[in-house]
C-alpha cells in the first residue's frame, strides 16, 4: 500500500512508523489514522518484531487530533468517526511491542498514541499534555483511562483539568515516560532498546504483552488465570524448545517465532 501521510522503514527487525506531516506538527487527521492502522495490521505477517512510532521533524511527535476536522462536525458525525476502528486500539492490539519515540510536542491524541504504546522514550525537548480542556472538550482516545492507570487519579486529574503541558523530566518523574535522553541520542537509544527486544521470541513477546495488558482489563484472579493459560501457550512454541536448549547448551538462542501447534488450530 502507498502511504501519503506516514513513512515506514526498517532497521533489521525493527519497523519505524513516522507520521509525516511536520508542517502540521504531525496532527492526526483521519487519513493518517487510517494509514497507521493499515500499516500496523500488515506488520505481524512481515516478520518484523518491534514497532517504533515517531513524528517527522524536530518539533513534534504528534500535536494531537487535527483540530481542523472538528469544525463543522455534528456530535453524530463525530460519534461515527470514533466508532470506526481506532488507532489507539490498533496499537494496543498489535502483537508486536510498540515503542513511542517522543521527539517534541506530544499532545492530546498524540499523548493518547503514546499512552497506547507499550514503552515511551522521550527526547529532552519533549513536551507532553492533554490540552483538550482548552478547546472545550475532553480526551477521547483513551486519555482519561490510560493516563489515569499510568500515573494515578490525582495527577491525571491535574493534567487533564488544567491542560498543562509538562516537560520530559516531569513526565519521567510521573512514570509517564520510561526514559529521557538528549534529543540527538533519541533515535539511537530507542533503536538499541528495540533491537534488544527484537532478539526475543516474538511468540513470547506477544503473549507477555497480552498478559500485561490484562492487568488493566481484568480483576487479579481472572488475570492470573489468563497468565497461566498464556504461559502454557508459550510451551507450544518452538521458541520455548530453542530457549531452553540454548540455556542448557550454554549458547545464545536463535528465536524463529514458530509455534509447534499453531494457536487457534488443532493439531493434525
Ligand atoms: N490540528 C491541526 N493543525 C495543527 C495542530 C492540530 N492539533 N497542531 C498544530 N497545527 C498546525 C497549525 O495550525 C499550523 O498550521 P498553519 O501553518 O497552516 O497555520 C502548523 O501546524 C504549525 O503550528 P504552530 O502553532 O504555528 O507551531 P508551533 O511550533 O508554534 O506550536 C503547538 C506547536 C503544538 C504548541 C501548537 O501548534 C498547538 O498548540 N497545537 C494544538 C495542540 C492541541 O490542542 N492538541 C489537542 C488537539 S485535540
């Protein structure tokens, strides 16, 4: 598929999806969201193992939803848009680990993209916030939920009710971003982390992601039961055999991502 609003590149087994509207501070219009979803849905079949999402240029990761598209929309029009497949869900559902590489303004829907990702790395120049309140609206891409789960109700309230924009250091203190690095080291640092993850078993990565996500979706007993099932599902993979054999043979494992019994298909 030809993309107009995003760029896709590969560094080994790491895919980098760059929102490419720097003149609009990488604001997410519908076309961009559709392209992001299409790119993410094609990823599992590509053999790639980790996805990095970032923004083009030096000013913005993503400056939010494209505010121009709000104008003239009725509540029903907006509801229709929001009932389509959501980019935030596509990130969360992606079996690959997703890393947000935050290289500047990360606002509104941009923050919600980052919050949907599995790991967030910020350049020192990053500025983060949910400024929707200043437009007379509220976060609608999961911000009230995912931010609250990540930083707690009090801080989430303060950020969303004030619309304040915080710098990368404050975001790190809140646990909102995993690491802050100098802007000129952001790509190298993020790629280094992504490559280390890309060496792991993609089956185990997908199962671990699903199980961790269950912590926010289920009660503890249900999630523990699901963890046991997912753990046992990892036993169906050739990667589990390879990982154990490599340990016993004192060598580095070579994970191929194969399952002995494909998930969802009974053995022949
Ligand atoms: N939607 C649509 N267009 C946006 C946008 C958004 N969320 N964010 C920035 N742009 C556009 C601007 O309208 C401007 O377009 P123009 O050149 O055609 O006038 C261009 O991007 C550059 O923006 P500008 O404000 O001049 O850049 P800046 O570097 O001085 O400031 C921001 C950057 C991100 C601080 C500022 O653009 C901003 O506050 N954006 C809105 C953030 C927001 O409220 N997001 C939540 C949306 S729900």
